[in-house]
């Protein structure tokens, strides 16, 4: 069995809607630099391989009703880490691909090649109004726009070839203009001449993720995040993503773990009295670290990574680090990141060829 990276979803205080009630700090500290720094440092030292930074989604039963910009948060977290992959969720719908591509490229440079992008593809009248646009009434149009934006961002990353910077004092040339390109990317809602503002990302292209992408988006995706209420359902969805052509599949799992003074079931019962944690589309594991390790080990041979959604980050993260991950390591499941390793290297993804270089070679 191949070892696989295990990641964590850093959504607010945790996956449980009442997680803030059990957090180890005051609610007002959630968005402070100190907490972000401490939390990402703990994740970076734990053996976890990547962290997801979700976009804020308003909900009627949410305990926390605000969120930080995900790219800025991930870029800030880069300074407090040297192993963990940093993957912000950013909605592609109504986005400006030129600005989005440059922001994500900045993340990859700040993290020295540990950046990713989990592509959001959501639209509503409220989302569209924030951009001063009309929302898509047809789902197919949403998917097509997401595809166009991802394709444009990927093309922008390639507008600077790897060896474009020459800094030749004798000739007075700083860049090789034959290796510096205009993107010329066009979609239904945008037109970009280019080139990008920064040299090509350290990884060549950031690792692009999506939630169970369909046939339209799948060819542009490196990692599919798949769900399912049972292990067998997760395995089936992972297989479907592989058949659609996505190179890597990561299973999404909610988790609540026993601690010495209290069982996970009792912890959740107390939180549910305030706000119930409804069963969603994800596999949920509640129990001891040993039980959780056994179930995750049964899933591991069928996926390329596992994304944990802890019920309460401040409570479950230390147990994940101190008790769950060592068990997964001993079982031959855990693939911990190495200092200086890129996110692509962690997932065994090759550095992609530059599209403009390929076009020149094929003339």
C-alpha cells in the first residue's frame, strides 16, 4: 500500500456549527494574526500534508458569521510554515482571471512552491450582485465559466517561460522576449491580453483542485475532492473521478475523536444541544484514534489523499497530531511532507510543460 498525504480543513473553528463554543480562545481572536500563525505552525509540525482554507459561506445556523480572504490568509500562513501545502478555496464564477492568476502565483512564490487552488463554482443572485453582474440561471453556464476561468489562469501562469529572465549586462537584455508571451485568453465574460505580472510559479502551475469535477472541468483539474456517506461510496466516487481523467483523488472525511476526559460522542452531544450537526454528504468518523485509524486505513488504498474536517479544530487537531497520525504512520498509510518539498512533489504530480514552449516546438 502506498503512503498518502493527510490534510485538514481549517474552516473557522471546525466542521461542527457550534464549534466556536468549544474553541480554546475567545471568539474575537478567530481572525487575529496570532491565532492564524499558531494554528498553521501546529499543522505544519504535525505531519499533516496540506491545509484547505474555505471561503466564508453564510448559513442560518452558523456560529461564526464572517471570514477572511482565503488567498491572503494562505499567503500570510506561508511565512509560518515550511512543509504544509496551502490550498485556498476561491470561487471562479464572476472572478477576474488576470487578478486571480496573479494572486495565486504570489501564494506559490511566498510558499516556495506549496500553493494550490480549490476551484469554487458557485453562483447566486447575492454572489453575482457582489460583482455587479447577473447570476447564471442555468447550471451549465456556471460550469462553463468555471472552465474558462481555470483555463485562463493556467495560461497566464505560463506567459513567462522558466528561462525568460536572462539579465545579460553585455547585451543590455533583461528578459528574452521570445519567451515572454501574451495570454490572449477569452471567455464569455472576460478577455485578457496578458502577460501575467509575475514569473512562472515555482511549481510551473499550482496544484488545481475541485469538488468532484464533471466532464467539462475535469481535464483542467489535478486533484478531485470526493465525498460519500460510506467508505464504499467514497471509493466509487474516487474511481469515477479517475475515469474522468483527474490524476489524483482525495477523500473528504469529517472526524471527531475521543480525548482522555471525554468521548467524542459526549462532546458532540453537548454541542448539538446548541446547534445540531446535520449529516451531510461526507463520511463521518466519531470515536477513538485507534478506531479512526482503522477506518481511514481501509479507505487509503483507494484514494491519493484524505482531507479531514475536524469537528472542533482546537480540540481535535492535537489528538490528530499526537494520536491519529502516529497510528497511520505505523500502519504504512501516512505520507508526511518534507521541508522544502512542493505540493506537486507531495502528490507525485509532474511539473507541467509550458503551453507556449510546446506551441513553439510544434510549429
